[in-house]
């Protein structure tokens, strides 16, 4: 994830790496934070990064990029592999434990407020317009209504031909990394992605 002149890299067993990219042809590592698990994905919001750390969501203060500091965490029931944020909530793709909705308003003590156990293995998640789009491996793209965070509800799905590993949303389109292909989904009707 990139914020300002820095890239924050999930480096699996080496944790979070902070790279100065102000000179694009000469990126330089300036800091790191050794997460206890295996850093899978990073999301930035303000002066914090959220790390999907294979079993937990880690909250790291990056107000001083050379010195990232862990400030809180939430142990998930599954294997945390993906994360995105919106407002005071983090949406966690928790592999075998589906989609988890975590309140991050208290960075020191994130707490789960709701979940939806997807039928497959939740690898990635994107959120927009009250919907979470979950890349659910062999179960394709799942569309989950998260307007009531305590009670996420699936409203539609598209069974992609490959293994859905991650998703990004912009406007009425969701882009799904689906094994060896990129799938572009029209989600203007969330109950019927096409």
C-alpha cells in the first residue's frame, strides 16, 4: 500500500517493510516492523497501517515512517490474509473463517462486530457503497451487504472459473484476480454480478 512518499510492504515472515519511493527509480527501505505472524496484506489509513498477519489483524502507527510501532491487534478465528478499511471499520478476509468486520475506532483494542462465513476460503476483500466484495477462492466472488456491520448478509455471487484471490472495486466494476486471469465484474446490480 502507498501513502505519500512511502510504500508499506507485507513481506510475509519478515513482517512490515517501509520503503521510501520519493525517487521511484531508487526505492530505499527506511524502516520495518516485525509482526508475529506472516504479513499477507497491508492497508493504510491516516497515520496507521493495518496488517493482515495470518491469524491476526495488526494495527501499526506510522506517524514516524522510519519507526513503525505496533499499537494494537485483534486475533481472528481464521488465517487473516486480506484487509481493507472504511471509516472506523476494517473488513478482514479470514481465509477459512470468512469475512470478519472489526471496529478499529480504538486502535489499541480492535473488536469484532460482525462476520459472514463465506462458503469458500476468503482471500481478499474490497468495500464500496455498503457492499463487501469477497474473493472466495473456489467459490468465486461473493457480494455481501455490510450496511448493518453486525449482520453481514450475502446478496449475490459470481462463480468465477479460477481461484478468486483478491478484488478491487471502482464505480460499478469489481476486478478479480482469479488464478491465471483477471475477471471484470459489473456489480451495478449487486444481487446479480455479471
